[in-house]
């Protein structure tokens, strides 16, 4: 019976995938310890697993007394320090140091003669290249120094039967052999496989403007944002969301959103290049020279499609943090206002395609066509996008909390396929992976 501990547990997705794999191999799994600090995660976790006690802050756990002996450590350790959505401070971020809690627990069990047989860790794609790869090298080195044979790979959930592209780093180690992380049997799915139908749709100012200009079929797969061009984008001015525009004004906005990204303007302005810089009327006139240009710029600013602002200079603080501040020594210019999260929806999903990577901050801005209307993804649909069963009840938390938990969770089928290989390794001998004598730690096969 493999005994596991589930750290930074969230919804318990790694535990779930691991258990599914062991069930397929005829092994009963026992979770002897779980840890999570987010109250609504604990509430959801308890609602599904029913564990009597979930430990809080793992940094306060005594590896001798609080954590029983175990066979496998499972952990989706905090990803914000390495994520492109965060500041990418890595081990400079206190959350980044939580990896060393994993090391501390594994090491303590080794020191007392009760080494864990292995581990399965998950983190964001950004870990691969963070600090030019040095962060990941440090993690692998520390695990190998404990005596584990370690392997890692970046895997995409879309290759494991989920209609979502979600690339994550998986790190696995055992005491006896290298677990292969390639040549998994590939399977695919589309959003249509997991969508519900006939649910209530929205009637808002946004949807009224959208469907006054496009049919439901015409918006499938389209992004709703103002800072990029391309045929797959719908801009606020395409649907007159902030007020009616003329053909010339729409032409100005379409060319400005591309021009403002060109690197030569940074030299002209005298700032370090950024992806979208305010341009003066004189600069705009060099590529859009119309007699009524000034009036158009003023009108579009009044409507809210443009903002009149100072260029932003890049500043590096003493701790290495980089940010932008308005440079009032420069001349003000006109800039596109809205980013992808500025509207009620950021993308309308195509049922014949897959979803982008779901993240907590914008999962509620993904729309689906239902009949002739538009609605948000449901919690159940999001669960399915991660491979959670429908009987995992998230109604115990509110919608915002549920989307936050799902946006930060793992893809269960990927975990299951990796865990199957760990389980096969476990079953190779009557004394699996670990040379301890039977019953020396009170667990089967040790």
C-alpha cells in the first residue's frame, strides 16, 4: 500500500491522479498527511476527500512528529515566483523558498532511516528558463544530493486527452531508477467534448454591441482586445463599444496599435523600448496624414479609445525589481487604452478547438456560444478541462474562489500517466524501490 503525503495540496489534483494510477495497478493508496494554507482550498479538499485533519503552514510542520513516514511525496509547490504572470523573482521570493521545505522533509526522513521511495512535483513552464535555467538546476541538484535518481520534462496537457493547452514542468525521482517522461500514448480532445448545452446566456451592453456587428458563428475563436491586430481579434472600436467611430477613425486606431510597438519609436522618444508606446500627433502624422487628424485624436480620446499620456521610462530598483514610471520630461502622446482583461470577455472559445492555458485571473473572461447567445465557462466545464470528475463538488465555495482554485490546479490525466510509471516501478519487487526491511516503518513492502 503506497503511503503518500500531499503538500501545497490545493484541490488535491496530484493526489487524485496518483490514486487513479494506483487503482489501475490494483494498489490501495493511503494519504497520511496533507498540507494547504488557503481556507477555501481546504474547504474544497475536505469536501471531496473527507480527511480528518489538513495541516496548515508546511513551514511549521515538524518532519519527525507531524509528518508520518511515507512512500511518496506529492507537491505542486508555489509557482508564482517562476510564473510569467508574476514577478519571476524565484528563490528571491519567499514562496520560492518553499521548495526547500520539500527538501527538508525528504532529508529528515533519510536522516532517521525512513527514506521516502520517491516524489512527484509539478510547476509552471517558466521554471524551465527562470534565471537562465539555474533555478531548475538548483532544484535538481538538491534532490540528487539526497540520493534520488531524478528526471524532469515539460509536458502539455493537450497531448493527454484534455482540450486545454497547459504546459507544466514535472519532476519525478525514486531511489532505484530513472522514471521515463517521454513516449506517453497521445490522445486529444476538443472543447465540444466537455461543454454543457442549453444554459442561460448573458444580455449585457457588451453582448448587445457584439451581436449587433457579428453573428455567433463569426466570433468563434476570436479574441477581444485592443492591443493587438490580426484577423482573430475583435477590438472595442469594431463594435463601437465606447461610442460610434468613423471609418477613418477605425483606420487610425488599427494602424496606431501596430506602429506604437515599433522599436525605432523608442529611440525617437528617448526611452527603453516597451511593447506599446504613446506617440505624439506629429509622430502619428508621419504614417497617417489626414487634415482632420487632430480632431480624430481628440474625439477618440474623449470616447476612451485613446489615452493622452507621458511615455514610461524603465526603472530598476536596488533589489532588481523592474517597473515603468511616467517620464514627465518627455512630450505626451496618444496610446491605445484597453488590454485583453479590460472587457467582459477576453476570448470566445471555439468548440472545435482547445482552450488556452486557464489562469486564475482571467478564467471568468472566457466565453462560449450556447445556442445564439454568449455565456461564461461553468465551473463544471473548467473541472473537466483539468480532468476532474463531475462529482468533485465545488459548490462548497463561491464562484470566484472556485475559479481561483481551478486556475492554479494541475491536470489530473498527466499526473495519472506519470504516476502509472512510478507505480510500475513500485511493483517490480516485493520490496519496492526502498531497501528497508519489511514493517520497519509500519508500511506495506518496507
